[in-house]
C-alpha cells in the first residue's frame, strides 16, 4: 500500500527550509526588539518612548503583531516540514 503513494516533491522541502531559515532569523530579531523591564533594544529605535495613556505605544503594538505573524508562519513551516518528512520517507 505504501508503494502507491506519490513521492513528495523535493522543491517543497527546500522551499520550507528556506522559509524556515528566514522566519527564524526574523523572529529572533523581532523578539530582541521587544521592550523588557529595562527597556530592551526597542528603546534604541524609538520604541521606548511611551507617551500615550493606554500604556504601550503604537510601535510596540505593531511589533507585537509582526512577531505573532512571523511566529505563525514559522510554526506552519515546522508542521509542513514534519508532514513532508512523514510522507516522503518510507516506514
């Protein structure tokens, strides 16, 4: 039964690995830009100035949104690569 399944294309795996590498680097940079208790690296680029009454600035909210978006793409790449390996490698 295993011989009837079509082989998974290798370009799919290379695309996922490339996307995983890019999102890993981008996610690391975005996490380092977040403001911690001491201000973090985001204060170097203007994210540390918080003059609004809501608590966090617009730049910090956008940074949160970008981080969540990149982490969802990163997670999807991990799941896709795992499924590809499960289907491509015979048991």
